[in-house]
């Protein structure tokens, strides 16, 4: 089984690439979704979040209070604190999910994560794919997708690492500088490379 990591900044188009690959048979693991699952189902993580962020971190029904945690993380500058609680649990979960995909006989498993290259390149992947798009396009796409204003989007972009500086860590770079259909075509061509 081919193990792929894909990364890129907010609004770069990595989720679009992943949806194309999923339609072609890839198993997709999304870091954000995985983190939410861990925050909801992992008792030690839940306890640590309540100790750090208060009981408001969870709704009365026990579900994650995503709005409150996002506000604490981004508006109160506590992203690193949140990540320090959740992220140590992610690699083991990813490994288990990849193993499960391999056991089911799948050909390609993809781990989609904005922070994939934060601590250099993971050594358990066959390919690292980096999706790049200019800031103007990313701002426009995220505003359309999330209904956020320009300043909110720029603030989120500025809080992320500069992905242009990470090209030396990637095996494949997708320049998302054309139409949506052109991006999908690039994704299909790269998937054929994986299947080689």
C-alpha cells in the first residue's frame, strides 16, 4: 500500500485533491477530523482539555464545544497549548488507521494535515504532496467557503507556517493556479503516479 501525506495552507485546495483521490479509491485520514475524534473519545485528552480550558470545552451532552475551543485557540493565542494536548496522540492513531487500510487491501492511504511538515518530514510516508496557491486565491476561497471576512482569513493564514518554504520537504508540488477542473486533473495524474 502506498502511504501519502498531503499538506498545504488553509484554502490551498488540498481537500479538493483528497476528494478526487477518494473518488479513485484512496482511504483519506483528515488530521482535523481525527483530532476532533480524539478530543471527544480519549478520556485522558478530555480531562487535560477541561483542566486547561475549563468545563466550557465540552457541551452539557459531552460533545466537543468546537466554537469555544476555536475561539480560545485562535483569538486568545492558545493554539500551541491545544496542540500540545491533542497532537501527541495523533501519530499512533494515524498508524492504526493506515494499518487497517492496508489490512483491507486498499492501494493508497492518504493523511491530510496542515501541520504535516511542522517537525520536518515524517519518515513513514512514501510520498509527501504539497499544495500551493497564492494568498489572494486562498483568501477568496476561504471567504466563500466559511463566510469569513478578509481580515479573519488573513489572520488565519498568517498563523500558519509559510508553505512556500517547505518545498524541499515535498516529493510532489501541486501549483493550484488554474481552474477547479485543472486542479482535479492534476490530482488524477498524480494518483496514477501512486498506482505506477
